[in-house]
């Protein structure tokens, strides 16, 4: 039997519940959110994710652990947890946090043919009872997540809103980012600068006003520790990623790091400007690209928080 389910179609009927109890964050998450307290909603989600073959069926506790949120070590689909369902359901970025988008995804999924309970909603009647209990307990009690978040989160969120934006006319290097920057030319670095400065929380590295339009300058500043930039081997969502396609030492392209692929330390997604499937560095569109670290010289850059 297949270990994959289909993404719900738009407007798919959802299981009826009293409401979304609260957001969930696992202990030690990279964005500094307070770890969520134990609750019956966690038990409900473990049942639901297990029925979707992303977590072992077992006697569940009510603790929101990092393993359940992001998946167990080893990368097996059957152990991929919350983040595994987010990746397949196109909830991006797949952080392992539970928000309303992930909650509604789980309410919509029908178990596919060939699986136990085929044709039923993944969120069963017992899960609904547990969610309703949590809603009564937590609604209005737990503080909402920070409205502004980190600058890295804001940068990534803003970059994602631009997916599909293209040059006009084609092959002109003319687009909203070059107009904003005040210079027409290859615009991948202008795009990440734009995402940083218009995402609601500009960083002290990019500062006020335009700055980066040339990828080697980003690398030079990161290597020297200037303007709050630093080289890292552990990028977080919203870090920068730089590429040298020909490994000649001249870095050609940049984007905003989104997430590692499940169970991988080498494959990741990034939101990039001025790219396409036929031209990595001058393709004229904002796209989500899947990259592998060893396919080119790859450098990750962290940006200091303000």
C-alpha cells in the first residue's frame, strides 16, 4: 500500500470542531517561542497524524515534543510527524509548529483507499472530543504567538508572498525590485534586500535604505563579520543562501533559505529572485527552488536580529 495521501481539494469539507484551541511550539524551537504546555489537543493531533502514517500508532501522551513536531532522526516518512504532513500538504514553511493552516489541513484530509479506515476523515471522533476539550481549556488563556516574530521570519514570509512575480518585459531585468532599488540589472540580491526591508522588521545589517545589489559583497561582508552578517553551517528559515555554480570563487546568485528537506542535511528549498528552471541566475521570476548543497559551492549566511 502507498504511504502517501492526496492533498485535500479546495473547499474540501472539514471535520466540525468548536474552534482552533491554540498554536503549538515544541521545546527549544529556533524562533524562541515558549514551549506549549501539555494538552488534549496534542493527543488528538498525534491520533490524526498517526492515521496519516506519519507517526507510530501507540498509547499517546499529551506532550508536544520536538520529535513529534519535526520528525524522528533517520528521515523515515512513517516517523516524520507534524512537519511531514506539512510538507505533503504544502504548508510552508514546514516548521513543525501548529497553526490554523495546519489544523485545517488535518480537518480536511480523507484517508485514501487501501489504508485502514479508508474514506474516513483523518481526524476521528475521539480526536474531535479531545480538541473540543482543549478549546474549552485554552481559548483565551494562552498568549498568542508574537505578532512581529523575528526579522528572519519576516524576511522569509515577505519573500514567499512574491512567488510568481516576473520581469516585465521579459529578459529586461526590469521589475518591482529594481524599480524600488533604483538600479536596473541582475536582481537576485536586490530581491533579498527588498524582502528584508519591506518585511516589517529591517535588520541592522541591511539597515535603512538600499544596500546589496551584488552577491559577492554579501559574501565579503559575511566573511568579515560586517553589517551583522556571518557564515553559518546551520541556517534557519530566513537566512541567506549564496551559490557559486561553476566553483570559480565568484558567487553568482542568492536567495532566502526556507527549510531542509525531510531527513536531509543536503537538500533544501529557498525563495529566489531572478531564477527559472532553465536559468538559475537570470531567469526573470521569483520561485521556490529545491537545491542540493553539493551541486555547487553553497554558503549560508545568518543575518543578525535587530
